[in-house]
């Protein structure tokens, strides 16, 4: 088992991490326990009552958080013609087609997200094995394959978060930085949870949000009582 540092152990010892907390109390506990010298990211993990091996139970989408993510998102855009100017005007960090493909095939990956116009997807598909495992592959379901490429880039730059349930039925997503404070993180979390809740597959039976946990980059997970999530969303 990995050994944790003294700061991590101090947080664990000072808080009851076995208990399940109300949403706001859990957020506060996670933020107050942050100890790194850098501005840690705050992440949420949601264990959903779905079986992702069935396509009709796959939960995947994107959401624009009201306070963004507190980090600069570097965007690569695959497009041609007048869409190149649109992408550049929207703030894309690099724009191209075959030339961009060759650059990535050569090992260049200095970007966080990729967008593409639909006519470019046959080209982008050649590097699917590179982009897919890194969560960079453009996808129509998350709005990153579109002819409205300027809007897609602007949304990513403003803090749009893509999410996808993994093979174990767990969905992971960032909701901001420790420096945001509890109130802004609460707004971002509520927005994310509302979207995920709305996306419950009709074929999913039983409890949908089975477990929720919040953690900072270096800190331990703080458990949230899933029974309090509904009250949080209705507040």
C-alpha cells in the first residue's frame, strides 16, 4: 500500500472520514483539509447504479460550470477553411488538419481538449488510440464535434467539464479549485449533479446515486451522504 505523508495523515486523524456528511459540510471539510503549497483541484466521484457495459446505461455528457475550473484549458481544433478563422477567433491554441494530425502522431500533446468539425472526424479517427485514453477524443455527445466550433471552443475555455462513467460505474469530474471557497464550489457541484441526475437512464433500476465523495488533489476522500443530495439539489 502507498505511504502517505504526515500532512495527509494529519488530515485523516483530525476528521472523521468514515462518516457520511451533508453536501456543504463535506465540501467544507475537504477544502479546509487541503494542505498542498499549490492550489489543489477539487474533484467529485459519484458511484452510479448503472451497468456501463450496456449502451443504454452509459452516462456521458458535458456541463458548463458557473464558476469555471480555475485553470487555463488548451484547445486543439481540427478544421479547415473558414472554420479555421472561427476557431482562432474563439481562442483555440492550435488549429489545423493533416498538419496537426502529423504533429500529434510525432508525439506532441501540449493541449487539454480537442474539438473538430464533423468532416474532420475520419482524419481524427486515425489518432483515436492516442486521444481516447487521455480523454481528448472529440465526441458529438459532449459537443466537441460540431460545425459550431467557435462556440465549442469558447465553452471549453470557460470551464466546460466533460464526464463519462467508467467500467466500474463511477463518474469522476473536477468542480474547481480550493481557492474558489465553499460557496463557488457548491454552485459548481450543484450544476454538475443536476445534469447527472437528469441523465439517469430509464433502464437503470434501484438507487441511482449510490455513493458520492469529494477530494482535493492531495487530500483524502470525504464521503457525502447520498440521501442528502436530493435536498441539496432542491435547496
